């Protein structure tokens, strides 16, 4: 074979091998690392898997936030005005977390229907609603104040 | 009146960019010297008018002209003056104007500093940059006019800049990042010009290289500042979140890193020509994609501004035009510029090729992870998110693979080398690296196999470089003569690679050794973290220029001696009512101590507190600075200046054309 052609063949082989290794790595990494989003209504219907990482987003129910007095444990409810999901979280919440505001909690759903959140995201500025929450509200047919649309 | 003047200047600038994108290009096609010679003047004219627009908007911010919509939404009469300047780019419209200004700056810089370039080439390069300018200026004017007024209904006061952005780091982060993003448009323009002219050789690479290196250096600094800002301003103590917008800046960086290295092979050996061109197209397309991701609000992110579908669509179309157009051109013209240069497998070329493959794969995996949620959503598979574990699982092994091979790079020779020579050269550095790995982590911390590995890889790079420097210096007649033989491009490579080594150590040591405690504390409480005793002394209310805050005063003791006082704050901004965590950090070369306040817990004045101990975190940012300084250093190399003189001698250089 012509040396340049042989060089090209080797190059192609090298790239193929390398990228298949990369693809393998990606598939491995994706398994268990993607978490699906569920609106509270679907969680209440039992459509969300138990014991797998998921995200639930909605508005934080007014008056539902309860803080433990001796630890950093916090319990609150997320709603899309159709159903509510209980969430527990231990740690420090983001600054913009608040009752009546949009939030997304990611964690594991227990068999008792309580989401044990490892991370809570709140919106980052006044005009901005996490797209997931907006979507969940659109599905449930209520606006962010709970009025039917 | 002034805002209208700015608006008018921006419209004139758009007109000039349209001229710049057409006339010199036509001139290059018809070999019309007069038309081509217009390009530099037009470039300077664009800079002039975009600057006028920019100054007008700045004037509106500084003078609290709340009848301008952007000012009313992003400024406030109480806002400190320096933030009034930076508030300009703390929003969509203004940041686009900044983008346009920086593009105009780069275009004018190319026009000014490339007088030695053949006129034909210069005309094409500037024309392509003009076309990019048309895209952005019309985007700004059509969908996001920064000078739009609120008349009638001018508010008495503005609703203030987002408190997260009221920070010195954020004053310089966006301009630096944009310098990098937009800088790749120069590399892109050179690539397109080369494709159009069918001329792609060592001289082309020598022209394109300094620009690419500078853009890359700015991007490096911009990303580094973003990471640093996230660390101290978001109050979580994290420094990289694999957030879509971080990825958006990181992908052009990865592609740019590949480009910087492949340009070396193209310049020195005339190799990988069409590949280099493709990388230049990629790097700029990824910059545009980044803009699209940030501006369209399709992804959940810290950086997403309020969404507007028209804007997203506009950038998507622009992106499709740029990528589609340049790739079509590439497909048509690349065969004309491809190379026939042979090299052995054991050579510097192969090592650079390896670098390119690793960085390209890294770019693609990050791209895939970033776009995966969008793809799944479009396919109706539900809203998924891809978390940091994915990115870490693919990115870390790739970099771990890169570092061992990287050690061979500097000592290797072009065209043909011998493995036996590599091993002879590098046996000592390898042994020293191994020794470091075994002993270093024992000095100060519990043995950790990942840190040991990181130290070994970093030491391997450092000792390999040291060995190479020694070889080069020794061949001079005496030390000073030997040192003089080290060219700026070599020194630049040296600094950048040392910076990479520092990053490896910083990233791994921080991730492995960091201690993070979230706990409830009340005044009088103390907590020991990694041998540092954090004492919560008191809680006091304080008042700033445009906020009120609770300030927790901490004293940190080590072995009974006071080493630092920290005062984190929880601020409430007056205009917006927004609450912000202001972390307090005691920074050091080998460790950071970090305290941030959560929220009040219980009745007795207790607060949730975040106490972090972050060893070696500064190394990561210092490493990034070293990389950037290295890239800037390479530009000083004599050969880039010499070429200018020789090229000037053979004016107007039309003979170089097709």
C-alpha cells in the first residue's frame, strides 16, 4: 500500500477506535446520570419511578415550609395546583427559594411518596421561571398564582 | 437625545458592515485593488460608530436615564458608579452591544496590525468579519434594540442590577469572555479567506496563529473568572457546575485548544491544513452556539435571561447560515488545500494529532451532554437533565489520557523520532514523577490515590519540561546565551503546559480533599474543620450603599492562634428586595477557608452555616492564568514581526492569490 494511504488508514482506524471508546464511555456515563422531570400531578398518579433519581418542579405551597429547630432539615410541598408532592431536604436552600415561588427539587422518590431531595433549585431572578415549572403549570392548566388559565 | 444618537450610530455601523461584507469581497473576486483597499478604512469606521453607540448607552446608565428601557430594568440611582458601567452588559440588549463593540475592535485590530498581509487576503478576512458583524448588528437592531425608550411611563427609579452581578469579578468576566468568543471570528475569517483563495500554507498559519492564540488566552481568562466568580459569589463554594452556559464557553475553548495545536503543525510542517480550517470553523460555530444557548433561554441556567422566541430563532438561523455556509465552502474547496506531507508515527506530528483527537472528542462529549436534554425534549421523551456525574465520567478520563502523552510533546522531534530517544530523555523525569507521587501526598494529608495520580501526572509534565529546557539551555556556550535561545513561542508553550499541570493538581486536590460542613450555629458556637477552629463570635446588622445585611462575624483559630476574621453576609437589596449570600473567604496558596450564611434556624439567633475547607483551589485559577500568559507570550515571537516586514517588502502581494 502507498505509505500515505496506509497512514490514512491507520488514522481512520485510530479515530474509529477512539471514538467508539468515547461513545462507550458516554453511554456508561449517561446510564443513571440523566434524571427525568415529573410534574407533581404525575408523581401523585404514581407515574414516577421509586428509588431512581428524578426531578420534580412546581410552586412551593404557601405555609408548607417547615424547618426543624435542631438540624438543617426542611420539609415543604411542591404543587402544580392539581396535586402536591412532599419534599424533604437537608442543607441550605438557595437564596431565591420561597413560598409561592417556583422551585425544582431533584432526588429520590421514596415508597411513601416523599421526595428526598439532594438538590433544590430556585429561579435566579424575578422575571425568570425554570422552564420545567412553566411546562408543568402549562400541563396542569393553572398559572403561577394558581388561577385556572 | 443622546440615546437616539447612539441608535443612529448603530444603524450607520450596520450600513458600514454591509458595505464591508460586500465591497472588498467583490474587489477580491474582480481583483479590483481600489475596492479591496477600502476594507481597512471601513473596519475603522465601524469601530468608530459602534463606539459612539456604546458610549451613548454608557452615558444613559451613568446619568440614570430611566426613560431608556434597558437602564430602567438594570440600573438604579443608588447603584455604585462602577456597576453602572458594568450594568450595561448585565442584560441581553447591552451585552449584545458589547459583543458588537468587541467584534468591531477585533476587526479594526486586524485592519491595523495586518498591513503586511497581502491585500487580497486582508480584504477577504475583513469582509468575512464584516459579514459576521452584519449578523450581530442586525440582531441587535431588529430584535433587541438597546436604545428602546419607555415613553411615556418613565419610572422614577430603576429596578436595579441583579445583585448577583454587582461584583468586581463580573465587571471583567463578560468582556474577557467576549474577547475570546469573538476573537475566534478572526481565526474563522482567516480560514474562510484561505478557502476562498485556495491558499493555505505555512505563511497563512503564521498570520492566523497569533490571533488565535490571543483569542484563546482571553477565553481562558474569561472562563477562569467565571469559575472564580461562581465560587465566591453564588455562595455554594462550587467552582464548576457543568451548567449549560459554562459548557457553552468551554466548548469553544476545547475546540480552540485543538486549533492552537493543529496550527502549530500547519505552520511548522504544512500538515493538517484542511483539518485546521475545519477546527477554526468549529471553534467559531461553537461560540455562536454558545450565544444561542445563552440568549434563547432554551436551557435552565444561571445565565438565562428572560426568553424571547424571536431572538432564539434569529440566532438559530444565523448559526445555520454560518455553519452551513462555511461547511459547504469547506466541502467545495478543502480538496484544493489539503496537504501531502509524510510523517512517521513516532513524531511530534502524531502527538499533536493525539492532542487534537482528545480535545475534539472532549468537545463532542460536552456538546452531546449539553444538547441531550434539548434532543430528548424535541423527540418527546420528556424533560431530562444531564448532571455533572456524566460530564465528570467522560471528561476526567479523557484528560487523564491526555496528560501522559502530553509529557512527550516538548522533547519530541518533528517528522521522525525514536521511542528509544524519548525513553532516554524522559526516564529521569518519569522516575522523579513517580517519587513525587509516592512522597508528596504524605507530607500534609492522608494518602489519596487520585491525588497521588494527579501529582504524578503534573510532575511528569513539569519534569519533562524542565528536562527539555535544560537540554536547550545547555547547548548554548554559557547559561545566558542558552537562555536567550529560548524563543517567546517556546516560553509560551512552557508556561501554558505548566499551567495545565497546576490545573490538574488544583482540580484533583480540591475535589478530593475539600471538606464541606453545613450546620446550625449560633453566636458563641465553634466548629473544627480540618484543624481550623471556626468561632461564630456575633451577628450584627450592617448597611451598604444599596442593601441591608446580617453579618456573621467569625474568628478562625489554628492551634490556638487567631489566623483570620471572616464576615459573611446575608444581604437584602433595597430596590429589588432580592436576597443574596455574600461568602467570606480566607484565600491562600495551599488552602481556602470559606464561610457562607444559609438562613436563620430556630428561635435563638441561630443560622444555617456553610463551612468549607478547600485545599489547593487557587492552583486551578493560577494554572488558567499561566495558560493565558503563555498564549500571550507566544505572540511576542520575532517570526511574527519579521514576516510582517518581509511581507511588506513584496506589496501589494496580489501575486499570492489563486
